[in-house]
C-alpha cells in the first residue's frame, strides 16, 4: 500500500541531500524497471480513498492505535504520500527549536501550495489542487519537533512535539505537510525555504496545530486565492531576506517561478488528464 520509501542520510548541505536522493532514486528506478515497474507521481491514492486492513485489525491492534493520537489517523497516511523534509540547527536551545516548529505550522498553508500534486480522488478529478492536504489537515501534523524528554512535550492533537528515539534526533524539525514532487529541484527549494524561515527573525505567526480552514482554502484554490498568494509571497520574501548572503538562496528560484505563474504541478496534471481522459495515462507521464 505504501510503495517504497527513500530515506537520505544526514547531510550538511541541501545539495548533498538532493544529490543523494537523486542517486537513490536512479537506483530504485533501474531495479524497478528490471521487474517491469516504473515510478509515478502520487500524493493521494487516486482510486482508493479509504484504507481497510485485510484481515481486519484485531483487538490488540485496535488498542495500540487508540493509545497514540498519531496512530489513530493510520487510515489517512496509508492512502496519502509525501516527503518528510528535515532540518536542524546545531546547538540551538530546544525552546528555539520548538518556536521554529510553531512558525512552520502557522505558515504551512502558504508553504504547501508550492508542492501541490494530488488533484485526483476516487477515480476522477477532485474539486481542487490537493485532496491530500484537504483530508490530512487538522488530523495529521504539519510540523514535528523532536525533543529530549517529557518536560518539553506540548500536548496537542495533532502533535507538534515528539520524544526523540535517540539522542542525535533531539532538535530535528520535520515538515510533513507537502505533497510529493517529481521535480527534485522543488524539494531543494522547499528545504531552502524552510532554512530561510528557521533563520528569519521578522515573521511573528505561531501555531501549535495547523489551521484547518486556511489549509482547505489553500488546497482548493492555491495561489489563485489572493490571501494565499500574498502570504506565500511574504513567506518567500522573508526566507530570501534571511538567506541574503547564503549560496542556498539560489534554490528558491523554482518556487519563485511557481508563485509568479500561480501554477502548481496539479494544474499540469489536470490539463493532461483533460487531454488524455485517463488518470493512469496522466501519471505515467510523471518522473520523465
């Protein structure tokens, strides 16, 4: 149900992470081809909207799901797909790390449209650009911050904080709200955007849980909605200002193009679908 996940190792640069992702994806593609498979871009299962385990979960498994808020939404993450974009800043006090997590959660509705790629639902076109965002927001985290102990946990549903499994994980910020991208330069742009927002000192918005209403405005209209467009412009400009003397500023270029044209990957997929009349034929033309 979940396909195959690529995880990059820890990299000190955005370019290093993208290079490793590209190399791993190339190996995956070659191996898949030898078995008659090819990769396609999917952020929400285009045919199956509900995950029903076969065989059904037993009593023990149900109790396990009910014990953890994040696991109660397994029916969502089993049909939705997207990147976990991870960043960290060395030696940053955990209070500051949590503050960055709150900032990214607040500005998430204006970050995610750069990645929109899920316009299909239940075998047809959905009414917007990202059904993944529509269904997961309010139930799944936009950002997770990994902390050392209970003292730094913030109780919320969905979770903003989570106890690290190993010491090296303390301080990791995981942005989870984006759709999948078949153009890895968009991932580089999103990582640069997150880096810029982490360094930014001007944006004041903070939230512990994602704003469901704003996300659902965003996922329907994207940058065609004036408030989403204006705030995305503000966020991108803040990141660019924070990266003023950083060579990673160049990675923002694809995001600036998307914003200028107000067109996401979903717009391309919708246009292809209208020409081809088939979801399968449309997604076959991704990752080319």
